[in-house]
């Protein structure tokens, strides 16, 4: 039987919030972050980082590097933010390693 060549798809959550004049995007399942003064830049950058993390893990046969969840206090931020945040679902093109991303703007 051959090796499965198709990459699995993931659904991920990203918390986006502002601290002073800086926007921060944090993908909680992967515990990766980016920051920039422009919200549109952090949205683009977090997707680029997600893709790079997943593709690198597959290329190097190190799938343990895909999921390193954020610490509990960051998940708690998402929990409290989700009560007041504007959710935006974003789907990437078919070549992306994930189905969709929920962006929570807190």
C-alpha cells in the first residue's frame, strides 16, 4: 500500500487584537504570532506563517512540529474574546494546507 500523499486539512483559530498601536495575530493551535501596526498586514502574515509551519513539518517529516498549542491563558483570552469578537471565516485556495481559519477580532 502506498504512502498517503495528500496533506490533511486543518481548521485553525486566530485571535487578532490590538495592544497600543500594534496589531497582534496569534494562531492558537500552532502557537505562532505576528505583530504589525497594520491589521491587514498581520492577517496576511499569520496565514503565511501558518502555511510555512505546516509545509515545513511535512517536508522534513516532523509532524510533531505542526501542533504546539498556545498556553492555557491564551486559550482563555480567545474564550473571553469570542463573546464579544467579530468572527470572520477565511478560506484559502485549494493548495493551502488548511480548510479555513476563524479570525476572532477582539
